[in-house]
C-alpha cells in the first residue's frame, strides 16, 4: 500500500502531543501547529535532498536506525529534564544530514513564517528531526528496505506528497535554499501556486488602477463628478495591497487572537475547532484505499464527536463570538470539501465513509 510520509508523521503528532510541545517550548498551541505543519514536509524535503548527494543515502540509513526507538520515547522526553539533551542530539543529527547552513536557513524561515524566535524555532527543529527520522526508520519494521537505495527510493516516491504539504508562503521563504532541490518540478509547482494568488491580485490591482486612470481622463473631458469614483477605487487598491503585503506571521497571530476570544465555560472553542479540523485534514490526507479508510474511520468518528461538542456549546456564544467562529471555519471549508470529494472518489471507500463524512459536513456547515 502506498504511504504518505507527511501524513504518517502528522498522525503521530496528535493534538495532545502538539499541546505538550507548545507548553514545553512556551509557545501558543495554534502557532506551534502552524510551525509543525510547515516543518514536517520541509524536513522531509531536506532529507530527500541529502539522499541524492554522494554518501547521503547511507547517512540517512544510519540516522534512521539510530532513531527507531524515538517515537516510543518521545512523549516521555517532552517537558522533562531530558528534553534539552534530546533537542541537542536532534540538532546535531540534523546538522550532520543537511548541513549547518541549511539548518539555520530552515530555522530562520519558520521564525519568519510564524513569528516565533529563531532560537525557539531551532529547538522545535531539534525535537522534530528525530521524529521524522524515527518515522522513516519504522518503514523497515513494515517490510520496506532501509539500505541506501531503499531509503533513496522511498524519499523519491514522496516528492509530490511533500510538495503538496508545504504551505505556499513557507515554500517561498525556502526558495533561496537548497532544501527543496530534490523535489524538482513538484517544488516549483508548489511555489508557483503560492505566488499565483498574489499575481492574480496584482493584475486586479493594475486593472483597477488602469480603470481609475481612464476614469480620471474621462472626468477631465466631461465633468469633475467622475473624480468621486476614484475614491472607492483607491480604497479597493489600498486594501488589496495591504492584504497581499501582510506577512505570514501576522496571519497566524490574527488566527491566534481569534481563537483566544472563543472561551466558553473554560473551553477554548477556537482551539477545539482548529485542532479538530487539523486532525481531520491529516486523517483524510492519509486515506488512499479501503484499508486505510477502515483504519481512519475511528478517528473520523472521534473528530465528529469533537465537532458535536462544539456545536452543542454555540448557544452560549455571543453574536460576536459566533461571527468569529464562522470566520475561523469558513476559509477552511473549500480545502476540506476537496478532501472529502477526493476520499469518496476512491473505489470502495464511499460505501464505508460517506455516512460519517455527511454528518461531518453538516456539523461544519452549521458552525460556518
């Protein structure tokens, strides 16, 4: 059965685990989620690049074998006295595999993307690198070869999955490094997709400006009343420039502020929703056939129960909080609907998952 390494790693990093990592590093949970979602595919991209270098694949094999017990011990290391040593060893391993310069570039990129400090970003990298290598090491236990050629082939087969998982803004920040080189055209496609919206909006802005200039010319030849049209046009143009120019960390921070405003009876509904949707996206992304759908069904039901819990508390929200909740869910629905459609199109899966997915769609629509 084909695997998706990104999904496998993210399934290990459950919402509870992410919460523990956030607490251990003194970070907001939602910012930590955003950082991890960017770093996991970036680390896999970096390891893929290493596998193409002379002797690089063997280095990965050696590292993977050393990390086979990491996943079982990770939870006991986070937030304990052994955490510093674990992070230091993970950082040393990462530096040996991708190079100190690329490691620093990755820390700088995630710091800029999320707004966290570069030192904290480096610590997060030291935590996550052994987890990624431990996941790769697990493949040996599942009958996949972990010799140099086997690990190179495994990572090469993941190019599209890795590129698809990279957040577009983060891909752009890594564009000047060598971390994405092994992804080839897949990385270029992801980066181009991330820039497409900006280019389209830029074209819209230019068109608005051209319209404004044309309107101004007409105004001079006919009546000064046309000048009044330039005011809203200029306002639209300014809004476009503002929205396109906002750095990723501001977007993350806005989301954090929104979720922090949704406390009801001691429960952070915003966090509950974002955690549930993140888990849902990861679970759906890991479904490739009937067997993986069957394995994912309990998790889908768990997410449905979590969403039901939130829906049952919406009556306690103020009108402003309801608007905030809708604003949190609405932007995520197009991606979720695409994932739903993709999963249901897999032969034999619809019969098994459609009832649960239909309920999920209804609940999410209610929240939105």
